[in-house]
């Protein structure tokens, strides 16, 4: 069956955050408020396909990991009927998403429940697309390494095979600026999720990450504050499909403009601190590549010495006060620390944070032991405790009103 949907995929339990971010971006970038999405599980939103919304999502959204254009859906239970249905759909598809002479690659995901192996599914989907296009007089080749279009086939919640174009051409979490990273870097899209969950408002909040490692949270905050395009360089190949010809921004030469360019006056105040010099060297290099040098103040410090007066002085230098702010971080969660060490460390972190009266705090803590110790030792009741995994580790986002 031919379908036409925009699929926005992220970390489980982040649907609300992704929908909120995309709504704000779409209003600003393409002057439209997206319709209410259908939720497919806890980390996937499905909208009616609209090239303007799709372009805005790929170009500016920071919280998803993938944005895809769903083209075909098949409930066929085996390879042969899958091939037949898909080849017929492609042959009868007037959308022209592949041009004569272009190449595709095909990958699969979440196909364990299908009655064939991954390689066989990849081969069948490739053949059906190549043969279906040939019936329309469009020659398509296969190039796994540098395709014009990256096709993905995956089973949806109902067990049907969805064939889609991966519009971002890979993981959207990788922005291209983080080449230096420390021992446990936070994935970039998760930093953006934390900023949304912490309700970061760059006009009102000073932002401090006192355990910033390679700088992911401060750098994402600086980029989010100006609505910067997600990629440092290059246009994802999916956006060169003819469907995007109607989007003026998609045809513009050069990098897309930021959504919230500096207006003059005081800009955001962002501080990244860590006790490891090596981490700060990496963070500064990453900030340079991200184009936010000078927008983050980096400090070498132990979190136990985090001082509101120092932060107020940094804000004053930038022409801002520090009455409101957000301490946002993913602290160490136990690689080299046992439960007793974690208790002492999280207690000291809580003591330091409570000096920031009137501010908010937000922390991603992963791992069962760390979560228990954090909640017990931080010293305040969380206003928000939201399940949120960090990679394979189950965890929580804890949000606090600091007082
Ligand atoms: C989980 S990592 C943070 C990763 C970071 N968000 C990133 O994306 O790279 C925790 C960081 O806390 C820092 N750290 C550990 N103990 C600290 C302390 N007492 N004071 C300040 N930083 C500390 C470590 O050096 C490490 O960089």
C-alpha cells in the first residue's frame, strides 16, 4: 500500500518533548503549526507527510534521532508477497522520489518478527524498488556506501513492513562537531531532551553544567538558544528529493539561517565546568567546531565549590543578572564509584546546588544503584521524576526547584 507519512523517532518516553520542540520550530521556520501527531509507541511521532514540516524537522529539530518519510506499508507475511506488493506500489507511484540514474542503499531495523532473515529482507526490498522503478522507466542502482537515498525497512507496532526514506541519512544525534569526547559522553539529542525537560529559557535562565565533560549540554544550549541548524555542514541527501522543491529554504544556497538570530543586547549566559582539564580541552575544541566559541564560559572546578557569586559575576560581565537559572547535568553514575561513594558525591552535589536559591536543577541519572542513591542523597524532593534511559542504561530525569 502506498502511504505518505512523516515519522519522527527519538529516545523512548520523549514523544511530548519532541512534539513540543517540533511545534515551536515549525511555527518559526515554515510558519505553520503541525497537526497533532499520532504516537507509535513512546518514542515515535507520525504526522501526515508535509515537505515543509519534514524539512524543518531534519534541519532544526534537536531532540529526535531519525526523521523518515514513510512511502509504503505491507502486511505481507513472507518475502514473495512482500516483493510483489512493493514492486507494484513502486511501479504505480507517481511521487518520483527517485530520479533516473540515482542510487539507493537499504537497511532494516526491528524485523525480528518477520519470517526471513535481515539480508533476505534487504535483498527483497532492493529488488522490488529497482524493478518497480524500471517498470516506470527509471533506472536505479544500489550503492551501500554513498547512496543518493537511504531506504529503511522496519516493522511497525502492528507487524506491518514500513518502507521509508531516511531523510537525515543517518543518526540525527550526531551533529558533526563532537570529535573529542570524554569517558561517558551524553548523546547530543539527549542533551537537547534534557534542556527541554529542564524548561531552559535562554532569555531568562543562566545555564550551568558543573560536570560538563566534553561540553555536550552547554554547546547544545548555545545552539538551541539561537535555533541553529542541526548540522554544522552539508545537506542530508534525503532533502534533495523533488518533493522538497516547494520548500524555499531547501533550495537556498549555503547553510540555513538560525531561527533566533542575536537581536543585540545581552545574549545567553552559559557556563560549563569540570574538574578534569582534559575534558575541558575537549569541550573547547567541540565548541569551536560547533561555532559557539565565546558563548560558553569554561571553568575548571570541583562541583563541591560551585558558587552562586562566581556565576553572578560571569552573568554581570555579560550584562545579565543570575536571579533565575538552571543547573543541568548528567553526573557520574558509578563507573568507578560504589554506592557509598555515590552517596557522598550526590550529597555534596545537592549541598552545592541548594546554594542557588530560586534556580531549578535537572539531572539525568542512569543505573539502578545510582538512581536510588541520588534520590536519597540529593537532599530535596524532586518536582519531576521521569523515566529516561541513557543508551542501554535505565535511568531517570530528576527535576528540582532549588531552595
Ligand atoms: C558522565 S560525565 C558527563 C558527560 C558530559 N555530559 C558529556 O557529554 O561529555 C561526568 C563528568 O563529571 C566530571 N566530574 C566527576 N566528578 C566531578 C567533580 N567532583 N567536580 C566536577 N566534575 C566532576 C567528570 O570529569 C566527567 O567529565
